C-alpha cells in the first residue's frame, strides 16, 4: 500500500537507535531523568528524548485483546475476490476501496464499505492476463492514476519472453477502469516476479523486483495514450541488486517517505523491514539487458540499505504488509497473522493477533481509512477484513 499524503519527518528519522522489544508486553513508558532546580522545582534532564509510544485504538489500545476491537469481513469471494494481495483507498474518491486479486488477474472496487450504499465490482477487460497478470501490490500515484506490480515470470502473450513483465500505470476512474488494455496508461518491463510497489512523485514508482532481488526505480515520464505501446520515454534504475529477498506468494510491500527521500520495504525472507536511502548512489555506464522498451536502463551502485525493524526482536516472522500513516508504521506478518505498529524510531507501539481470523500465509496487504480503521487482506480465504475500535 502507498499513500499520497505528504508526511512530516523529524531529523531523528535519519539517525536513530533501534530499540527491540523482546516480549509480548506493551511498551513501558520512559520516565525522563529530572534534576532539582535552584528553586526546588524539577526539570527534564533530557527534554529532547521522545517518550515511548502508546497503543493504537484499532489494535486494542495496548491491551492486545480481540474483545476490544470489532473484526468484520467486508469483502469476500461473493464480491469477486480471488487471492487478494493488496488494497488501498483511492485518495481522489476515498469511498472506493481498491483490491488487486493475484488469483484472477483482476481488480475489485468496493464502494461505501460498512454502509447501506455498499457495492462491489470486479473488472476484467481484454488483456487483463497480460497487463494485470497476478498482481501482488498497488499504489495510488498522481491524481487519477495508480500502478500495480505483477508477480509473474512466464510468457503472458504470444511472442513475448518469460522475463517480460513489469509495472503498469492505470486510469483510476471508476467508470473507465477495467483491468485490461483499454484502461492501462503505460507499462514498462524487465521486473518479473515483482512483489511490491510504492509511488514517489509524478509518474515515478519504486518496484520490489523479485527476479533481480532489487529495488528498481521506474520513471515512466510521459505516459503513452490509453492502450498505447510506445514506452521509450521511460528510465529504469536498478538499486540494491541482490540485497532483497523474494518469497514466492508473499508480497514485500513498500512505502516511499518523500520528505526523507527514503524507501521502506518489508522483506519476509529476511524477517525485517528495511530502510533504503538512494542518496549518493552512482549510475553505471553499461545499460541493463535485455531492454525490451528502448528505455534508458542502468544499474546503480551505492545508496544505503539498513535494517529498520528487526523481526526477531519484535515477534515478527514473515513481515509482508506495510503502511506508513502519519507517525506510525503498520506491519502485517504473513506467518503469524499478527499486525504490529511501530513508531518512527522503529519502536513497537502495539500489536494484535488475528490468527483466529486469518490462517497462515493470508495476512498481507494493509491500509487505513481516515478514521484510523485498519483494513487487511486475507489471501488464503479471499477476504478483506476491517478492524475498528469497539465503541
């Protein structure tokens, strides 16, 4: 999931100390050290040290108690869901919840979740088994558009090779979108088995490239006409090659933090959430081959890959879903069916166990609405689940 809302980031994001919580207990608030002043009053000795965070209402407000939240299935196979892997609210039409189905190569749009006006449409236009083949992730981008990543490494059309797949930009108009050729606005290639995508700016997206175990920056530049085929305006830069894991059937969801120029990526194969800063990377002089689009394609050397959240220190096993909302990171665990929230220091804020609701392997994509309600996919049972504070 990727959000288009600009975020404010403190300077502590760049240089921080990871604090791992080694138990399932809620975080203990930090009590600042104090000194007595000349008048007998007490002042904080370290006023710049932020307090440990408190709980999240939609996760039970620190109680880790399912009875403190309301868990509701809001989408199912009856709505056309088929192995959903990611979901996001359309920022231009927040009543629309968009879901990508890896099992059917289609997208489902649910409108007005939880109201009497709720409806659901699953779209499959001509060419969906190429342009939206086995989608693993989506990200809304420039107004009126979104993009998907496809987890496929086999031929999807006659006369196209197995390693041809790459990200696609789509029209996000509810009436025009149809998961096929007529609503795709551009496509670039050479990232098969992609398992994550995040929007940076304009028509620029970061793709978690499973085939090359890399973080690849796709700048589509000028989009071609609806249903077009000219991709030559694009630039493809491959970073951190060989430094990311690929786990078949599990998404590495990603978030771009614009003010900090930092990409966050869940990495289920290494049980961590990484932080990647491309600043300082240099471009190679030899192009990437094969180059199916006639675009500028280069490998990048450098940039910084760091462990932001160590799963072994925070009761994670296979982190998959990732959402950055305000000052919170929300991470789903595909192995344990647990949602965990972290602050911008990488400290665990809260968590909730959904293993009674979602089987192993099902909990992947995650997003939040304006009320702070949490929505996740259950890929195994083809559901979308809403988690809300119990009133």
